[in-house]
């Protein structure tokens, strides 16, 4: 996080009274746990403060202050810099406690979702977030589903006094472009408590996996033909259709008997051995897709996609261009998600 220490906290009697806590804050900057927002005109005051209280480390902290003051992108005049936490004499003790703790990322499934996030972070140049998790500066919590993730995120928010360093990331579970689901309400509830949240624009995290990764799914020659055929049918979908396709389970299942007042029945082939089911929630999203492709896509691509994605990213050959190919501003959205996570670290 980006932290600004009011210069008055370093002067005279107030500087002496707050010395221990202020020095702890400065140690966070030295350890690169947080970023120091400092005006060049305040460097001398910092130096005087350090000479008075930690003369042994005064030169080290002076160099740190000079570096912080020289980072133009990390400093702006008071009141004009967004995303900066400004401590005060009254909040200093609680702020140090909040900043000393690890930031919290809550997801539905800590194993699969983190594999996806790690893979995407590596593709988009956000390795600092992966390093934060490895260095225990970011804790990934398992919500056990949407409801559990929301409750857990709210509980975690309550553990921070003032600086609520918690982010919730969940699927939208949307069937149609722009659909607002109950997951958006869950995320809003976290925001009301002071945390941050990101609801994926696509249906699920797996919808952001590029086709190039899916093409490498089959390890046995006997399965390669089926995967290749399924991938060709997937490529025929529009960007909106692909974004809301159930990547794991496809159009699997028998037709669900609709209630009498339903105005639209689910689309299905009705043929033994070639069944598919397009839930009515999709409305007319898939009406233009040929029946043959819907039958081929009934299987989906399985539940091991996140580990495959991470494996392929680490092996190389997958790039940001592959994400760009998904369209619908996917790359920009994911960068926004990572910025939210970075803002609490």
C-alpha cells in the first residue's frame, strides 16, 4: 500500500512520542512491504528525526527517504493523490497494526482460483502479486463457494481497524452479457463493510483461459481428436457466447422440465446419445449456433483447467496476446482486478 506520514508526526515532542510507531512504519518501507509517499521538501525533516532516534540507521533511512521522494508517480500534493493512506496521530497505532498484517484475498476455491490468478498474473506482468503471496504478505482464503466467500470476506474486513486490506474475487455466474446476478449483491455487501471486490465480467474464471491452452489439454492420442473437434466448435462461438459458456461442463444434461408458466423451453436435440441442454437462462444467446456444434460442446473441457493453464503459462508459449484474443476487454478487466489486489497489499 502507499503510505503518507504527516511530517508533523516527526517534529518536536510529537515526534518523540510517536517515534517507536513511526520507525516501525519506516521499517515497512525498508522491507518493501509498503510504498512511502513523501514530498522532496520533507526529506530533511525525516533525516533529522532518524538522527535523533536511530542514529545508527540514519543514513540508511535518509537514502530510503530520498528514493521515496524521487518517485514522481508515488507522490502528489496532499489531497490530490488517490490510493494513499494518510496516518494521523490518532490513527497511528491502529494503522501500524493493520499494515503489519498480511493483506487478504478471498476466493471461492483457494486451490483452483489461485492457480488461475497466478497464471493470469504471470501473463500480465503482475508477478509482484504472486511474490506477495509467497512471502506471506498476501493470504489467500478459501470461501467454499460464493456465499461462504462473501461471509468470510466480511469477517476478515472486521479484523482490520481502519485500513481494510481485503479483496473478494468471485465469478459472476452470468448467463448473458451484462446480466447482474446475486453475486454482484454479495460483492456489494463486502464493499459496504469497507472491503474491495471484483465480480468477473465473464461467467467464470475458466472463461478467461485462451484457446491455445485448451488445445494442449489432451495428453493421449485417443483423446486429441475429440478435444480438437470440441475446440473447433468453441471457436465458432462469438466472443459473448464463449464468455458465458460453461467451460467445465458444457451443454451437458437432459432437458429440464420447465414450469407451465415458462415462456421459453430449453433447447435440446432430443436424440439418444446426442443430447445437449442449453439452459433457458441463456435466453436467445445461442440461437444462431448449429445443433452439431452444441452437441459437440455438450462435454465441456473438464475441471482440471486451472492447473493446466498455470502449467502451460510456466512452460512458455502463452502470451498476453492470447488473452487479447478473447475480446470484450478481457485483458483490461483483469488488469483492473489485479490493481484492486495490489491496492491492499
